[in-house]
């Protein structure tokens, strides 16, 4: 993995001078390079927009363009595996222009609002050096304003964006839409080998139509070139936590194949283990976990085609807090009222994972083949197995529920360009089969979907002053459910569209407007569930006649990025027709364990609206080295039928971080080689009480507001100028050991959240290069 | 071509290694291999007149959710002493499983509690685990005509939690039987 600053430098040379300056006799020449390699890049493709011509640099990376007129020219240099490098040059004399391409795996070292002119105002969060490579996807995402986490205990977290999650937040990895029974709030996110991670507020119709709350895209990548000398690089990391006495070891290794050019391989994996965590005042029993994940990637590139094969397997065994699985309403009410859990659940620390617990395995195989930059085939297969174990303390856990989900997905796409318009046409087919063992909480089913979509984008309207992205998609489902009481067939279909416009305003402000329609069919649990919901002491009843949900959303965002600061503010609204949620009926059902309130899945129209703000600034001159980051997230909801808010919406929050770093932290200047660098920072997070909620539907009132203080210290050691440093990171989270309950933790009724945690992370990158010629 | 063959070979290797679902979606597995208590039955024998046998059951054969449970009303004579015993069954599968024996085997981790709603019923537990009462065997003494209910609770109290009361532990059974004394 190559971490670099994306630096573009233009070297103007006046080497070639002609006495006579003909109107159309200017010469532009130069060399094409790749980042980090003094050897020029051969056969890079250069396109001159004004002339609509394309040529390539020669085998020594040189190019020469003659007979240019006295005007502006825009040149785009590109190469497979690299990001295009665009320059504009005004030819009023002979000039020189060098291109430096950085590989597609170029990772920016800061949180960046992706303000590219193609109009996507998704927020890009890449390997932020202020967080760790070893963090999983959900933890990285919660740093973004507008996003947060939904937790079930400590071991299961999933991302939330603008109040929406689970079936309403689409996750894509390696080109495949992740299918892991995401309807379950207590089902986490099982990803390995994440690569670049982006969160977009707008649905991306290339992958799916159900991104009502947005799309999370994990894009693993490797760097592939024509080199025939073997070179490898990678990263080893390790982290330990004081709270829970947990540890993780993992690594990534990328390599080319040596003798065979244009092939790259990557392998990655990690194992981790943790024991019981503790709140400031007591242990929280049975919250340990034991996870491992591994995977690999095989990339092949050629002038005419590129192909990527990706495989990952994630396996998790997650303890569920023993005091949270209460299968009797009287006990449940008692637990909610108690200040802290019964002593039997706050016993001494151990690593044992007893019942209740979850065991999950998720396997992903994804293949992408692209021809001539025009035709693309994307196929994937996923298998997800979830087991929920019951069992009281001291008993051997028994499997109570097992769900097996197999999903096959395929897309064929056609890319084309006409003037400045890029268009994508695609068709999609999906087949999904679900089976259960032990208990029919949701039935067996076979779902099939067929869809078609068209996306167009123009990034260069009026010289990059405007950008537009439009998309439309239509899908139809044929779903067959094989329940024990008989077969049910349902058909769902709908259109989806998305429209984004970006306008560059004065003073580096950018205005982005989005509007779109997404939809999702009801999930199997919403249609069919019958029975006690794991640990919630309620009986949930599905409704087989539920209709699809359709959402209309709009967002206006203004952002500005200028030198040392960038900020953004947005306002959004999401009107969801036939929003599905679980509502108490007021009735109880008698079970052998007592009377349980019965909840029924119903539909209503719901509105989600809110605003996010963030501002980051790097100080200069006397305060040079200091940086500040401020965020505010605000959201409210409304159930149109009852005129009351919904429940389960993340609380509003304000975050402020101050950092101070040494001069060359995260920099790769060629001039100064500084071996040691560091950064220290502190952050305050204030979570407001979730006041905008419907108390009649809540099991217990939302917890009060609270302030969390976190600190971090990063120490970097560099061995060579252009290589990644060794990172040592020390974080102390909840440094004040504040006891608090998190409204977005489904187990907030039973125990406080984790107290102080000291985390130490070590990241060691390495390069193994075997070159014939010295650099 | 060399390159292509590498892909195919690797792909083939992997597909063989993929995890698979053993079940067929179109044939759902018959229910429940886990143990459920679906049936709670109280048997009453008049002390000294065993021909007078009364019983009442709570039954929820398909488990929580699904079809509604049924509860019998227990009808007892006035001013009579009954020897009673409780029986727990799992009737959800093809074979009936007797759960009561398990509770008796783990008597030091279980306790039954009986709470009548009327003073015309007096219940005492007659068995024990050696230290604390168990509650599988009880003696019921009825008074005059009345109607009310008796709440029967089974608590699972592992790890030495058991203290003779029903205030702690996990609830495995909580059934309110309507009782009529006539």
C-alpha cells in the first residue's frame, strides 16, 4: 500500500525557443512519471480535450506535441491503474509539461469532503492517519458528521447515516452489494480488506436501488504495473485495548508476480480476541469475542482489459451481555428500572464466551472484468451464516436459530463517452436463497431480481463550472417464500432515480444539490416474523401484505475547500412513503414464560430531516502546527400519520477536536527528511439527549446527554523518505471514565457503556523490492 | 494464454472451497431441535382419595408467537387437601420430551414458586433439593368457594444463586392458572 500526498507539480521549461512565433507553431513537450518512481512512465495516454486527440508518451515517457495554437489546452494524462492527471496550459510560447500520476490506491491522509467536480458530494473517509488501519469499517464511518453507529452491546456495530441504517443503508464492497441479513439491527457489518471507504448521502444506482440512507462503498485495490522484477510491500499491525483486555493482529501484503507483468496480488487478514468489557462501575459479563478474517485479491491489467478477483471470509463469535437476554416481561421491566445489572451479570472478568452469543460467517467472492474501458462484467457470490445461541450462564450454549443466505449477483455494463458526457448502461440480475434451522423466525425463500439502469455524468460543463450526474433505474423482484404454513409469492417493482448538480461558486465555494428516489421491498422479517425477538422480550408479528417503501430525498450542501481549511454545511430532507417499523399493539400474548407485549410491523409515511456541519482548519504562523475540527449533526423525524416523532434516531451531537503536530507529520517533502514526527490531539464529543422521540413507543426514556473526552498521540518513525512511516498510536478514550448510556445501543436498558479505554496500536509498513537496477 | 489460464485455475480452486448452504430452500426444515417448554400441567390428587384426579394445562405447542396458547381453568373442591405435582413437557417435535426430569436432576439450580391470588388457597412445597425447596411436588389446601388465579413460576438460578426465593435468576416458566374452588 502506498501512502502518498497527492502532489501535482508542473515544471515549466523554456528550453525550446523559436525565433519566429507562428500562431499555430508552438510545441509542448514533457515526460510522464509515476509517483515515487524516478524512472519515467512509458506509454502513458495523453488526451488533448480541445483537439479531441489522444496519443501516448514513448518508451522513455517522453512526448511532444507540435503545431499548437496560441490558446488554452487541457491535457489529461492517464494510465491503467492510475488516477488521471489533468492540466491546463496556455500556449503563448513553447512550453514543457510534466505529468505525475499517482496510483488508484493513492490514499489521502485526511478526511476530505469529496468535492470533485463530477458532482458527488459523498464524503470520502480514507485511511485517516488520525485513526488506525486496524479499525473496522463501521468505526471509521462514525467519524463523519451525519453518520453514527447503531450498537448491540459492544460487539455488534453497524453504520447509520442521516438516521437510517440496516436495510436502508446500502453497503458495497469490491463491487458487490453486501447481503448479510442486514435487516437485523443486531446484525453487524462483517467486512475484511476494506481498502478505500466512502460514505455517500446519495444512493448510487450503479449498485442497488435501496440506498435510502445512502451508500457505503469499500473499495479494495492493488497497484499493478508492468514491472517484471518482484516487489512486495505490506503492512503489519497490532492493537491492544485495556478495557476488555482485547487484542488484534493483522496485516496486508501486496505483491506483483515478478516474471509475469501486469498482475498484482494482495492478501490480508487479522485475528482478534477480547474479554468482558467494563463500565466505570462494574464488569459487563459475556461481552467477549473471538474473530478472524482473511482474504486475497488478484488483479490483472492489460492495455485492453483489466480484471479483479476478490475473496474474503469473516468469522466472528460474539458474546451477548448475559443480562440483556431477558425472556420474561416482568424481569425485563425490573431490569430497565434497576440502576445496574444483577450481580450475576457483573461478575469477574474472563474471556469465556457463553450463551447467549452470536456466531457469524460471511464469505464474499467478487469478480470484475473490464474490456477496452467500455464493457464490464461484475459477478459476485456471497454466503452468510448466522447462528444465535441461547443459554444461560453456566449452561452450554445451544443453537436457537440458524440462518443461511446465499446471494448471487451479476451486472453487465457498457460505458461510453460522448463529448464531455460519460454514460453507463447496465443490467443486473440477482438470486438469493435463505434457509433456516432450529426455529422459523423468518421463512425459507428464494428471491430473484432483474434490473436495468442508466447513469450519465458531465463533469466539464462551462469549463468545470458545473457538474451534473443523473441516473435512473428500474428493478423487479419475484420473491417466493416457503413458510411452514404454505407458500407465498410476492412481486415488487419500482423505479429509482438520482440527480446531482454541482456548481463552483466564487471564492472556492461549491454548491451541491441532490434529489433522488430510492425504494426497498419489505424484508422477510417485516413480512413474516413471528416469535420472540432475541432478547427484546417482545413478540414481533410480521405482516405479509406490507408494501414497498419509497423514499424521496433532497439535500443541499455548500462546501469550501481552500488551502488549510475546508468546511461544509448541508440541509436534507427524506420523505419515506410506507415506512415500515414495529409498533406495540397494546395486546399481550401468553407464552410459557409469561405475557409478552405484541409488536406488529406497520407502515406509515415518515419524514427525516436535518443538517450537518463540519469545519476543519490548520493554523499558520504563530499557531502553526495546531489544527481544529468541529462537527455538528442534527436530525429530527416525524411520523406523518400520528404527528409524533419516530424512535431509534441517533441523538444530535457536537464534536470538537484540537490537534498539534510536528512540522513534517504526514508529509513527504523531498527536501527535508525528518525521521521522527508526531501528533497529539484531544476531542470532546457532546451527545444531546434524544428529545425528539415518541415516549409512548419507547421501552424506557432516552438517556440524558453526556460529554466524552478522548485523546490520542501518534508517533511516526520514517526509515526512508518516500516510504510509509512506522506508526505508534496511543489513544485514551472516555478519559474521564464517564458513566453513560448510549441511546443507539439496543442494550442501553441493561448496562452502562464502556468506561475508559487505553488503546495502543502499532503499524509497521514494509517494502520488499528486488530490483535489477539501482534507483 | 498463460495469463488467462492462471485466472481460471485460481477461480476453479476457489469455487470448490466456497461455503455452501446444506439446505434446500423449497423444503423448510421441520421445527425445533432446541428444547422448549410447551406444556405445563398440574396434577391434583385428593389426599386420601386418589380417584379424585384434577388436572389443568397451559399449552403453547408451537412456541411463542404463532398460535395462541391455551390455559385450562383448574377446578378444585372446597375444603380439600390435594397432593399436587407439576409436569413440564416439550410437545413441539414429533416425540414428547419430559423436561421435568431435567429440572429434578438440576434441582439445586431450579425452584418453583406458587402465588395464589386468593386466601382460600394455601400452597406448600413438599420436596427439596437437600437445602432449599424445589416445588415439583406441592400440597394445596382449599377453603371456601372462591375464584382467582395461581401464578406458577420456575426460576433457573445457576452458580449457587439459589436462596429459596424466586427473586433472582432467569424465568423459565411464568403461567397464571385460573382457579375456581367450588
